[in-house]
């Protein structure tokens, strides 16, 4: 396995549990500062607090939208994204309309992505679209990636971490083949150690979403 230099800078340090308190978010931000993670990833109600905690820090604030099911109206996703950006989010991780994807309603999936993308880019932010790969066939993953490229999103992302499975090397490779160099890939869900994170990066992931971020960096090979 190839050693990944500065793996901390690949990591979105994540806390999305329903029972996360303000003190938990402050602790998350303190850890992100200490380890110089790329970002923290939080629910929209915690964006303003995270942005305040990370002011004058290189650590970005990412926010999930339509989470974790993706099964809300597109207008609600766009509003949540706009509000999160106004409160300090630098990046938006939006859950795709998975049911529409499974039904083959590609027009609805594309509109969902493109509408939120327009709102996010009006705020000079970054958009990642969560596919929830554990619920999709390989053919559906490829099609979802193609639609994301058409919608001009910045990243496709494997998983919420709240469904039946998380990121796999096989799915990251498949996504990389599907998008080429037209957008980036975020792997998330079930990533608990350095070896798993490194394997996903080697397979094509540009970013790692994890709550076990400290264990990942502490398990990195000694310099």
C-alpha cells in the first residue's frame, strides 16, 4: 500500500449524529484545528457554531443537506443549502434523490442536483452529491455519476454513513472510471483506520469523510 502524505488534509472531520450537542461540535472543531483536517462536516443547525469556532482557521465548514435520505423536495434542499452558506458553510454535501434514481427518473435526479448546484455556486461554495452507493447497482452508480457531471457538481460522494453500507474500494474505482477528471470523489461511511482510508485514496478518492479521523491520522506510517 502506498503511503499517503498529509492524510489529515484529505479528511472532513464529521459529526452528524442526532444527539450531537453544542459542546460536541466545539470539541469537533477543536480537534479539527489541532490535526489540521480539511474541514468539519456538520448538520445545518450546527453550521453557525462551527463557523464561529473555526474563524481565522484554515479548516473549512461542510454541511449536509437533505440528509440522510435525500427524499425531500428540491426546493427544500436548495433553501437549506442557501441558509447554510449564509451561516458560514464553505461546502455542501447533498443527498441525491435516491428513489428517483432507482425509478429511472433521470430528469428529476438531474434537476435536483442542478438546482442545488446553482444555489451553492451563487454562494461561491463547493457541492458534493451523496449517491448512497450501497442502495444502487453498479449501472445506477455509473448513471448517477454521469448525471452529476452533467449538473457540474464538484464531487460525487459514496455514502451518508446512515444506510446499509459505506465506502468500498470497488465503488470508488467505479466512480472514478465514470467521472474521469470531470469531478472529484469523496469516500465516506465505515472508514475507521489509516489502511482503509489510504486504500480508498489510492482507488481514486480525493476526500475522506470520517468520524474516526484521529484514529486514521494516528495510524499513519511514521515519517
